């Protein structure tokens, strides 16, 4: 069985979203996604929805805690209607510093709060769809007021699937228990998935009385490709920098520990506190690069991805530069080969 293949939209150019979305759909992608970094994650998807007819649309991910579940419930259902049922809501927790100091919002225990967040969304959507009384009561969220004036009413579309991002076992268990999918960080490996992700998903799914494969696993790892070995070698340095940046964040220490690289993570964190960003990539050895990266030529890429992640992931997020017509054709071939 092949993979669904997702494409990250270039949200820095909001006016170019419709053309970019049409291009991605025409070249064969199955889904489009955005991220919440320097731009709003939902507005570009509204533009993409009106420019496409087939691909799924999702934020990968939108930060949950600065917004009430009610806010996302309205926005998600509107995008579900606009796209004729192609929207998926991807949520992430971020880290304490960003929640408190960038968003000026309250930070509480993220795993239990995220579970309640998803449960709240389901309760709100069910109340709208069925006309029943809204009554969700948890430790972090309580919803008990929904009058007809404020309800959009039932929809012809199903409620949007909810994906969350997760690294630690608790949140993977939450995904297994209450979510439709798990959006994985690029810093992954087959060993990490087998040892640290799949078991807690299965545990959470068992608690909810459903099979583990009810959770769609979406990821990529780092992919370096090009027309020849020389180009691939040139592109490795940028990926070393990315891996060094992520590895310096203690959130991802469990990924490094899976391969015995925890000492490197500690050193990278210390260097990040000193602002030694340019030097950090030097700590990413070829061994580390190989564990987290697929680096092959165009013709070998689909087979390499299937060998590494076949049977583990349902979806692959993949994009590459296409400055020439030959590059564009190569991309189209890769997407088709991944889907086979």
C-alpha cells in the first residue's frame, strides 16, 4: 500500500496561495498543509479551498491553547463547509515559553488539557449536528451554553478529523484515545516510531475500545534528494542545521535517547543558550544524519522511503525545489511512485 503525499504551502506569500494550491493539486499531491510560525495557519487554507477540488487541507499544526476550543470549532466547520468536506484540524501544544511569553496565555499540563481540547471539539460539533444540549465538563474546559442563535446547525459534511502533534508517550496515548491522526515531527526514525510512538498509541486506542490503525500516522523524516550525488552533498549542510536546531530543544530528547545521542542533545542545548547557532551543525555527525535522513537521488527516493517507513506511516510530507521542467517532472514521478 502506498502513501498519501502532502505538500507544505508557502504561506509567506498569501496572495500566491491560490496559484500554488492549484499547482500542487495538478502535480498529484493528496493534501496541502500550513504551519503556524510567522503567519496565520487557517487563512491560507480558505484561499486554497476555493482554488482546489480534491486535496485535503490542514494546519500542521495550529497552536491550540491560545484559542478556546469553541473558536476552532467554528473555524474548522466553516472550512469544512467551504472545502466540501476536505478539511482536517491539526493541533499542537507548543512549549511553555511560547504559550506564556509569545501568546500571553496560560500554560497548564499539556497532555490532559489536549485530551479535553479534542473532547470539547467533539462535544460542540455533536451539539450543533444533533441539536442536543451542550454539556462538556472537564478540569480545563467547561462548555454548557449554546443557544440556536449561536449554533450553525447541522451540516451535510462530517465533522472534521482532528490530528495532534506529539513526541512524548502521553500525547501519543491521547492520539490513540481521542484523535483521528498523529502529525509527527520531522525528527523521527523507524526505531523511534516502533519503540516510543506505536506502543502508547495502541494503549490509548485500547482504552477507547478501537483498533490502533484508527489513528492515521503522518510524517516524513528529513529527505535530501537531487539529480546527482554532488547536489545531495551540497544540501546536507542545511539539514544538519535543522537537525541541530531541533535537537537543542529538550522536548525532542526522547528521540535522541532512542539512538544513544542524548549527550549530543545536551551539548546542543548549551550551545543554543550561548547563541552558537552557526557552530551547532558541526555536532551532527554522519551517523546522526543517517539515522534521521533519507539522502538519495530522485530515481531511488520512493523506494528508499517505502523501505524505511512502509508499514509505519500512512502519509508522507514531501516537497523539493523544481527550478526546471525536468525537476518538476521528477517530482511528479516521485509523488506517483510514493502513492503506488
